[in-house]
C-alpha cells in the first residue's frame, strides 16, 4: 500500500485502484467541476485543476510509480528516481523509507543554518541544473528525514553521501532544518516515528508501564527506561490501576529546557490461571464499591 495518498484522495479512489477506475473517477469529477459548466465559479475551477493535476500523475505509469514511492518530492522539476532511490537506500530517510540513521550523539544546539547537505544527487539539480549568471535563484526545495523517538530525543549526526546533517536533541515532527546548498536552499522536514510505549506532549513524555497485580497491591521498585537511561521507580502500596507517577526532569531535553516523564501504570493479568488464582479473584468481588459497568450506554 503506497504511503502517499493525497492524489488518490483528490480523485476519491483507493491507492490500489486500477487505471480504469482512476480514469472513470477523473471523468466524473471533470464533468462536475469543468469551468464550462460552472462559469465564473472560482472554487469549481480550482477543484477541476486539482483533479486534473492528480489525474496527470496517476494516469501515467512511471509518474504514479514514483509518486507511490517518493510522494510529492517526485513531482519536483529535475527529479531523478534512480538517484533518489540510491540515496534513500543509503539512509536518506524519504517518507516511508524507514532507513536507519547511523551514529548518534547529543548536544547539537539549535535548528538551522551551517549544516552541509547536498541534494543535487536527489533532484538532479534544481530547475534542471545549477545556477548560471543572470538566472533567477531557484525556489526552496524540501525533503524529509525519519527518526526513531530515541534518535530524536538524543540527537543524531547523520552521514549521507559523504555529507553530515546534525539533528539536535529534542527534535519533533514538524520541526525543520533550512540549509543552503550549491544548488539553492533546502528545507529538511523532521518526522518522528510513533513509539509503541511512549507518547510525547511538548517536552513531556508519557510511558504506559506494564505492572503486575502484586506490584500495584504491595508496592515495588521497578526499572523504567528514560532518555538518560534506566532509573528506579518506586510504586507505593495499594496504587490503583491506571495511576500515574511523575519522574521530574526525565522528559525531553531541548536547549536549556527539560520536560518530565509521566509513568502510567497498566496492570497485566497473569499468562495462566490456576485454581488458587481463580478463587482469589472471586474474593475480590466484595471490594468493588460501585458497579463497574454503571452508566455504560451506547
């Protein structure tokens, strides 16, 4: 399934639609929004142009293939699919590429200039080539880097085709790095892949931590992963399921700022039930003070 669906959404078809389905969908939209049927309607004209642009890409086998793989970047002037594919395989981080980013490190201050990054091998030269005397400066191009949460929190130094890109601590989805290259300005957009256990809210992190029933009832000291390494967390006795404990200053670091880590305790039942456990569960029925499904309605 292609990772990029905007053009398909424009035509109202699935990314797996056949050429015939794409053609039929475009004809339906064209008949509805054509300027001849909507004279003076700027909104209809805009929708017609949008549908036409989408059809221009998806009706062409090669354009559609490149769009499915690289997304909007493939529509840039001078785009070279072979070069882009080689760059992605080297770890360039196109959307959906999932390529790992070697190396690591911390303490790269700020987002912005001074980073060396040559994208000529990706785009084959902006506007069809390099600058020449009297030619208008090329527009800003964009590309994306995908990071794991741990990489984004720690900061990474990525080497691509001999060039270094420094991503500082605390990078988040939506952040970007603007750099100047010999071919013109490039904005590198950051995308952080979701983590199965951690979620981020600004500089704070929330961890859903599995715990046993005994740890909730009796209390315990458990090891918790943090951006700075594992730390010990003390669970007080008789803590309720879903309770949240805070580890101050153990969240996201960004420049001089530091967030907190909130640990949400999630009780996990045993993998197997024996007779003793079943009988013990029966005894807990008397401990519920209100009906657990009271107020449950559709």
